[in-house]
C-alpha cells in the first residue's frame, strides 16, 4: 500500500486533516502524519518510506528528497513553492505541484486588512484616511491579483494592473485598467499590491528606481515574498520620503531599523499569514490530497511546477 505523508510544522486545521484522511483512505492509500515536529531529523526519518508528501511552509531541500527513496510526488499546499528544491526533485524524478488559487481570497483580504490598519493609524483613535478614491496598482494579475482587483473596485478605488503573462483583454474585461509598462504602474498608483513569486527574475526587482516612482502617499503592500524587495532601497526610501509606507506579512531582514526610524509608516504581521484562514487551510489541504490521488491513480500532472 502506498503511503502519503502530511508533514506540517504548522499543522492543518483538524477538519482539513480529517478531509485529507478521507480522500486518502477512499483511494486505497495509507496516511501518515508528522505535525508540529521540532527537529529536522524527525522529517528526514518520516519521509523514508513514503510515496507522496503534502507540505506547507516546510523546507523540502535536497537532503529531504535524498532521504525519501520511494518519493514520487510532493505537493505544496499553497501557491508559492520556493521552499522545495525543484532541481533536486527533478533529478530524482519527483513530480512537484502547488495548489494555485486555494488561498487566494485569504491573501487578498489580508492585503486590505493591512492597508486599512495603517490608514487608520493602527487604530489608535486618531484621524486616518480612506481607500475610496485612491489609486491601486496590482503587480501580477494571477489568482490573488484578480481578487485584489475585485475588492478594490468594490471599495471605490481606481484600479490598474500590470502582468506581461496575462492577456490585456482578460484584465480589461474585469473592469481593471491595463498598464503595459511596470514603471507606469508605479508612477500612477498610490498603493501597489505585489503578488510576484520569488525567482531568479523577480528577486530584489522592487528596487529604488522602481519604488521611487510612486506618487505622494505611496504605500507598498507585499503579501508575496521578502526576497522580491531590495532592502537597501527600502531603507533609502524610508529615509528620503516621509510619505512612504510599507505593509507586509513577510518581514524584511532590516525590520528593526525600519521600526526604529519609521515606526508609524511600517507594519508587518508577526508571521507569514496570508493563507492563515480556516477556509484556505482546508481548501489547500484537500486540493493537495486530491492532486496526489489523481497522480498516483491516473498519472494526472496538472499543476506540476518542475
């Protein structure tokens, strides 16, 4: 009997685990759980005899893949997959998938929660500003970006989007203004919601030359990855522009310096939490289980990323 491991340092909700167990059992497979593990050795031991892994923010590197001698497929329950070594997986013939779209609404809602929080001065009782009538730019119009646009329109914002991989017609049919040049997006918009993956092309791509183009009242909203922001540029902007603000659920390495120099213009959640809702937790876990069953029983490679 083939075994599917759920390896989660940050566990799924019980209802998600119950759902995964039912999907796995009905398909004739065995489920193995490794939750809240405290050492790397526990993970290395757990993967030794499994054909499939479901993981979240856990690091699945070359050592883990080498230890999983029987591994056929690994599914990241979420959109980003920079926490698994794709090269090592491919070298071993391991299929890697993500579960795109399952946590998109949760991430989009968090983006607006953080924007409202900083606009209302961290709810300290003083007079803040509204989002209605402001300009919002969406940098990367995927599943998350599309929902960000929908919410922004509902709040009365003037919405623009840039994504070289999405057809202009799709964006404009959603009632969003298409921007061909990313620099123009930053010039036009007071708020920028960034939804980029972290890869060779995007790492540190949000630099001074780009961010400094933003108009007065500039607010950068990052619910993606910290690696996409060039931190020296971030510090330079905070020093030069007293109107520049940054909200994120993935704190930069220079966070303490920002807090010391611009405490009222910066907010980061204590942990990465874009996908931390009950609904997203369940949706991503169940999707991962279904994708593994589909691959092991039918060879379905939809959502393969390597």
